[in-house]
C-alpha cells in the first residue's frame, strides 16, 4: 500500500534569500493532509501496525500528533480513539471528531489522558501511538529528507524540536541518503527548550514547566534517542523567544500566504533574525513543520500579546 502522507513542495523564500545572501528553501510540511509533518511518522507507524493486524489505534494527544493519528486511522479504516485532557481547545476537539475519530476527554493534564490511553491499550488489538518516541515515527519523518536528497542541493537543515521525533527523522533521512555530513540546526523557544537543556546537561533532563506559547514544542523532556543523535551528528541547538517565533509566523502569512504555529515560527526565526549559527551556510533547507493550532484570531492575539507590528 502507498503511504498516507503526500510529497510536499519545496519553495524558495525570495525575500529571505536576498536578505541573507543565501538560497533559502522551504519544505512545506504544513500542506500535509494533517496540517503538519506528523502524518509522515505517525502515518507509517499506523500503517505498519495495521499490516500486523491492529484493530484499534489509541493516541493521547490534543495536538498535531492526535490529529495525524486520527487522519491515519480513518484512512486505514481502523477505529481510532484520541484521548485529550480538559485543557484541549474546542477547535481541536471539533477537528478530531470531524475527521471521524473518537474523542475522549480524560483528566486535567496530559499525563492523565496518557494513563487512560495506556489502560485502553490493554485490550487485544489496541495499539498505542506515541507522539514522537518510536523508530517507525523516525523512519516516516525521514521521508521528508528522502524527497529532497539527490534532487536539491542544501548544506544545512533547520527544524523545530519538541520531543525530538522530527529531529530524529531528519538525521535518519540525512544518514540514509549519504548526507551524514550535513549539520542540523535544532530550534526551540524559551520555556520549551528541552533539547538545549539536554545538551547543556550532558543528557536528557526534565524542564520544571513549559512556559512557551509554542505548545507543540512542549515536551518537558526530549527522547533519549534524539539526545543520543547529538553524539553522532552535528546538531546545533538554538533558542529563540516566543515573540520572535510569532513574528516569523506573521511574516510567513503576509509574504507566503501560509499560516503556521509558533512551533514552526521558531525555526523560521533562525533565518528571520539572521542568527550567527546560520552565517557559515549558503543553501539552508527549512522544514516548515506547520501545525493546526493556529488561525487568524490566535495570530492576532499573539501579535498583540508581544506588541508586534
Ligand atoms: C510535533 C510538532 C513539533 C515537534 O516535533 P517533535 O517530533 O515532537 O520534536 C514541531 N512543530 C509542530 C507543528 C509539531 O506538530
């Protein structure tokens, strides 16, 4: 069976290219049927589980992972239950139900929804779909590099880091296409910088709290695998402010007519702010990871909150 994700466009960002004197290219993962890159990894994991006889998918996520699992489950014709905490926004609940998945609201925080998901998975045939920490997810996310490798020349990849599933996929994609020498710039926001914290501490640590508005980057601790990759690949963590991430979302909307979450704006901000980490490169490839947790109203609220013009 063919995969559930689509091959996405690669677009040059003209203004940034001119401003930086670099060929800045955008891999438009916001165009995936799930609105983010997550359908690549979660879609592949669901597909493999279906081939092994899965009868139900269970995913504890009120974010893009849950939505991608819902899209994948419906496409594969397998009953899918998404468990979310009470804090999950009504628009996300509506989107998950509208796709045709079962939505269960469970507990006040993610951990309680996760506990309920683990209990559901004790039933035979039920498969737990995690948001980022599984080899099938890294394998699927790596396809975004497969699509550009050998066709397009780039000398660095920029991507956002939450729990590290996207980063792990990007590194795997580079390695399996003979591009292991290409560095990755791993972007996070202040208050969600669990990868940067892990690099500084010499191993994954748990942040006391997530204080960034970039909720899709809000894993308090990065996956061990994503950290371990820093020992074998040139990965450069960089941290931007929420204001810079939102500013980049606003500019992308104005200039490319594309809406993305601040979680994605964090990566764009590295180029937008001309951060020194990017200076030595000539042909950056930016993963526009997307996300459904954004609309014109939310963007207007953030714009106001950070006094942006
Ligand atoms: C999931 C997600 C991330 C972070 O990905 P990880 O695999 O958790 O590191 C970043 N941006 C968006 C839009 C996401 O949905």
